[in-house]
């Protein structure tokens, strides 16, 4: 039975995340302490105690989710529970690469720190926004984005009928109106600090390229289903190029899960904080549920049932 580990992206964070792991596992205490050193800030206290407003800042959110996700993975690895394939939603792709053996925890965190900072700064330089469109087909959403003047494009194909769009504020607001006219069940602006997965992130490209090129990657030991292509990849140079492309291209999450199911993956685990991917999985294919693994209790339950 093939086992898939899937890793969440931004919006899965919550105050208190990882505290039980820190108390239960000495090696995870060490990871959080190392993370504080790499981040040059008290990331651990923000994760455990907040304030929530600070935890929501892109340059803090991304490292926080990454550290929590990799900590959970390390606890599972301790119990010899390893994946046959991995995928990660946007930021989650970096956590997935650690699980696949392509990146070290420290190098991954340095990349995530740089990425979060660059994306935050790009959002300040070129303010943009995102919106969730519920109940329209992908072709309709593409057409709406093309009809609107200004920069706007699909950013996440999350599940059937759930698509996020991203771009300039006026263009996104215009697309929301057109989506409502086209019969969308819901079209609402999201609370984000930038237009992620759109051309407005181009300001972050140079810095991310330099960081990726100066980081040591290994070939992945198990297939990574990439955000950009929704296909398995293991070659380290291809992975590096896909991480670069991911910055301005849509996340093909629905296609990733469908491809994994098609390739024989039967058990799915959401590794990290929150339950966003579990909810998406339910809408993509109810026959292949996703089990949450983000707390000590959930790790122990998985260990008992393996």
C-alpha cells in the first residue's frame, strides 16, 4: 500500500502549534532551538504563544509552518513511518523536499526564510491581493481573468470548484464581480499580504534564484509531485527549477492528488499544522481520505495503527 505524505502551505498556522511536540521529543526541542538561531528571532515563542497577528506575517508564517511540518515528519521517521511519495501545497513543497531527502532541515529553513521575506517585500513593492472563487469551472475562471484589464490569473486549483485567483487589486476585484455574474456560488477577497503565484511576485525572483543556486540539493529518494507540473520528479536540478517557477505559477493541487491516486497511492497523511489539505482531499476524492498528523496524540495514533 503506497503511502503519501502531503504538507500544508500558508493559512494552516495557529497559535500553540508545535508546543506539544517540543515538550515530548528532545530532538524536536533541538530543531526549534536551531530554527531560532537560523531565523535570528524567537520563532518558537511566536509559534507557541503568538500573538496571532505576528504569526500571520508572511515572513514568519512560512518558517513557522515549515518547522512544525518537518518536526512532525521527524517524529514519524523515529517510528519508521516513511512516505513512498510526497507533495506540498506552495510553501509545503519545501517541507516535502526534506521528507524526500532532497534538502536538509537547515538548508530548507534558510530557503523558506529568504522566500518568505522576498514574497513579503514583493507584496509591499507591488501591492496585490487574492480571491477565492467557488463553483466555477477552470476554463471559466481563465476566461474571466483574461477579460479583466490588469494583471490577474488563477493561483491555486485546490479542488473541484475551488480556485484562487491572484493579481493587482483592481483586476482581482473586477474578476470577483465577473465571477458572481457567471454564477459563482461564492467569490470573496482573501486576507493576504501579496498576490502569491502571480507575475506580481517577479520582484522576488532574483533573490530566490540566488538562494536556490547556492543551496545544496540531493536527488529526491522518493517522488515529489510538483506544484507546477503535478508530475513526479526526483532530479535535483529539475526540482530547483520547479521551485523557481512555483513563485509565479499556479499550484495544481487537485491534479497532484489525482495523479498520486492514479499512480497507486492509497493512504494520505497531512503532515503539519491545520487541516486544509484534508478538507481539499475530501472534495477531490472521498474514497481516499487524508489523515491528520500534526500533534503528539495524532503521531502516537498513527504509530499504534501502522
